[in-house]
């Protein structure tokens, strides 16, 4: 009986330590390869970064399925390391892009100030945007074990139906351009939300400019996950 109580006390101590560690500011500020090994829980932060203010309103099942959850343990550390390197490479190649490492994903935000943008009411890829997308395609070729999610948005200027179509056309313009650089169609998922998912205040010109955006999320594919589990001894 004494042995049982001793074991129970040890288990409770370990659990309390884990809760303390996961809430520690150092862990919260750690890079994603570290967090993958310590916490390993599924999160919706990637959805929030891609979609915007209304993540809970539904209609996001396809995106959620693409993103999946966070891989924990040793496999999570290995995946995090690879994704950190890829994110760093993108930042080096496209200095103007906003690049975030969130959970197991990389989220890139392109707006009028960051590498890939569209003229008003247009969805063709202009010359400056081509240069940025060419560099991004090169990174995707260098790191083949990832899937790519492209999501289009607009501000609230004009009719909602028009904006929905415009965001679709802009998202597909990016997807098609990257695929034409030799990337497999099977790596891509394309979605769009028109004016429905703002990240900034549409009442100001600055806010509207940031809402006219295309997000690109890069997530580990099944091969990367399985390889990481094998390498870590979890398969």
C-alpha cells in the first residue's frame, strides 16, 4: 500500500510539473520545434492566422483538415526543426513577406506591402509579385515534403458577391502560378473568403490594405510526418 501511495505522489508531481512547464513563459516564447516536443497538442492558431477574426463561424472544415493538429514528441521536434529552416529560407528569399511559424505550419501573409499584391480590382500576377513567387516556388521545390494552402481575401469595398469572386480569382492566380513552376497540383488546396474574414479594421485605408491579402500556409505532409516518426522511433 505504501508503494502505491509513493507511486501516486510521483505521478501527481510529474503531472503538476508538466502543467507548470507548458504554462511557462519561456516555453510560450520558444520556437516551434521546442514546443512540439514539450506540448504536442492540437491547436487552432494557424486557422486564426489564415482566416482572421471570425474563425469560429464555420465553413472552415476543408482548411482544418489540411492543417491537422500538432505532432508531439520526438517526431514533433524533428518536424519543427525542418519547418523552422524552411521559414528562415523564405524570410531570406522574400524579405518583404510576413512569415510566421505557428504550430507545425508556416503562415505567409502577402498584402500591398509585402511581396505579392494585386492592383485594385485585378487578380493578375504583376511583375513584382512574379519575382517573389518565383523565389517562393524555389523554396517549395527545395522542401518537397510539405502541402500548401492558398487563401484569398478582400476588403469590404464593393459588393460582397463581387469580392468573393475576386478573392477566389486572386487565390487561384497564386496557386496556378506556383503550379506552373513545376510544383505538383496534389500539394495545393485553394480557398477564399471574400470580405468575410478581416484581420484589420475596414474603416481605415490602412486596415483595408491589410485585408486585401493572400495567405499561404505550409504544412508537413504525410510523408514528412511518417519519416519523422520513424526517425524518432515512434513508428
